[in-house]
C-alpha cells in the first residue's frame, strides 16, 4: 500500500482551469467564449430564467391565485357518525379510542363528529365539536354527547 507521500489523483480526474481572454493563441481569446455583441456577451447581471424576450411571461399570462391562506384555521380530524357503529353498545368513544380504531390519524388535531350515516346503538361520544345533525342522531339513538375542550397542543 502506498504511503501518503505517494498518493496521486486518478489520471483524467484533474482538469486545468479555462483561462479566457488571454490572447488568440489560447483558444479562448478575443470574445472569451461569449460570441459577438448582445446582452449575453456583456459583463454584469444576466437575463433572469423567467424572462421571455419581452413577451408577456408565463407567470403573468396565467390567472393569479385568488384568496388567501388563513394561518389561524383550525383543522379537525373528522369522523362520520356511521363509522361509530364498530363500537359496543354503551361504550365511551373519545380521541384515544378513535385513534386505536384507526378512525382518526392524529391525536393532536381536534376531533369533529359529522352526521353522515346512522348510529345503531347508544354511545357516549366525547369530541371537540359536533355537527347539529350528529348531535341529534346520537341523542335519538339514546346516546350522550360530551363536548370536550380543545386538542392537546403539540410540543
């Protein structure tokens, strides 16, 4: 094995720097590889990538995105009422139970129960929000609605 003083780069892996503007004999003299005249032959800032030669750029031809993003929006994990039929009669359904059953994906988002579908048995449902239809259907099935506070904060 060669010593550190004998190490050399692989043949062809090192290239000489292109020295432009050093006379005609260098092969990169006169115009220094920039061709003749025009904006691109000058020194200084070049044309931006989105410039289309004065034609109205694509970004301006397309309609602007309307509206805005509300940074204070509350995003809920929603569960439709019909999916709660997997639980036994009289059981307490809360965020942890819904997470274990795979009905919600995140324990950090607040849970909202929506009224789509029918409930066949009485359940005690604890969630952060309920739609009016869901509340009526749970109570009509003999169950109870318990509106909890907000979801635990992610740390």
